């Protein structure tokens, strides 16, 4: 999916849920600069998946107040489910009233998303934080844990059992293994509650095969010879601009994200060792954040902007958005024609579940 101007929506959730959701429209080529002038429109499968997973394809028509109300409603439902689950586990739990977070719309940027001007000023928005720079401060209520006094009254072993019921067992870090993948089935009452509320389109065993087919469908689009040719043309243009080794618009800035994360120092061995030996019970805020080399950060931002500008230009030169959307819509229609009855049944079941 591609559109020159997504609407940025941030849902900032409180510490209890550990949930931060960033919703954006699909930008030009996914991660690219959005070169081209074609307005994104949903395909036939997009319309079904929106019904299945319960999101709107016309977010621009919803006000901030409406979206905030929806966020608050979902959070209240999560808290209600958590309370029921904790009671079943033998604990009292008071639903939190201020953990729904704030919805922030990013339409009022000083330059329009997806334009050359945006790329020239903010690059991809990795290190430049255009939304905060646009004068939209994040306002959040001071978090008060309604269950803190109850938890503090417990013994150490009771607290451990309470925490495990609420969040799931602690994840043991094993050097060399990736333990960051989230699994809601092992995330306690919060995991199950959030899954029920935010993943109402999960069809379970009834629609698992169809869900697998949808996932494979998106891989099919990527593998289509016409999309491959578009990516090759874009990659050739990017190489001419001095950015070699890129093969796919959707993955064009992945390396930049990796580089930026490394610059932050969170994976630095010295900081990692300090974090592992830290007394988190005595000092729950953790060790001081790593110091960032400002000169290296400035050099990274210059590189980010240069690549984003080239990306925008190359997408425009090959007419990436319009041509990819044409292929995408054609293949989506073929898929829907083959699976319409199953898709409609799943959409009906998901919508009924949300009521």
C-alpha cells in the first residue's frame, strides 16, 4: 500500500500495559519518501481486513475526540478483563482509570508528510522527531497505580505470584538468544486481555488457514515480477545517487533504523553489563541512559536526510506508487474473488465479537 500523506496517530499508553501503538497510513513504498502523486486507495482485500481487524480506512474523517474516546473505551475493557482474570487467579485488582493514554494526531506538521520538503527537513523522521518539532507536546496524566498499596501489603513471594499472574513469568535473558518476541499467551492477565480487545480479528482455529493464505498473499505481491522490476529500477536509481546495496523500497531504510538504535548505546556491552548487575528493586528507574555522541548523531541525521531525499526522487522517477498500487489492486481482487465467502464469514464473526 502506498500513499503520499499518511495520518500519524500515536496512542501513548501507561506503564501498566507496556503498550505503545503507532498507527500510520502506508507511506510511499512502506518506508520510503513517498515520491509520486497518486492518492492511495484501498483494494478489495484491504476492505475486508479492515472489517476483520476493526480499523477504519478513513481515519481522516475521525476527530481526535472520537479517537480518544475509542482508546478510552478499549482501555476500560482491558482493565475490566484484567480484573476478572486476576480474581480467577485469587487476587484483588482495581481497574486503572488513567492508563488509556493520549491520542495525538500529526496532521499539523510544519511541512506535509510524503513531500520532498518533508524529506529535506526531516528525512524519514528517524532521528529528527518531526511530530514533536511541530509543536505538539505530549500531555499525559501522572500515573497512579491503584493497586500499589495492595501489592505493598504482600510478602515478597506473594508479590512475585501477583506479578506473574498480572504480567506473566519473568523472561530470563540468555546470551545469544533473542528473547524480545512478544507472546500474549505467556503475558499474564494483561496479555490475554489486550489480545481479546486489540486482536478481535484473531479468528483462531476457525480462520487460521485463511489467515495464513492472506499472509502468503502479501508475499506473492512482493514476488510479482512487475513489483520486482519496480524495485530494481528504484534500486538502480538509488545506486546512481550514491546509495548502493538497496533492493526493496519497503526495506530501504531498515539499516538506518539499526544504525540509529546502535548510536543510542542501549546495546553497548558496558551499559548491558551495568543493567544486568543493577539493583532494580532498590532503584527501579534503572541506570543512567547511555550518553549519545552528538557529532555522530549529527552525521547520522545528515545521512538520513540525504537518503530520504534520494528515495523520494527515485520513487517519483520510476512512478513507484501508482504502478505498485495497480499491481496490488489487481492481485487483491483476484484473491477476494477466490475467497469471498470465507472472508465475509470471518468479517461478520469479528464484527459480532466486537459488539
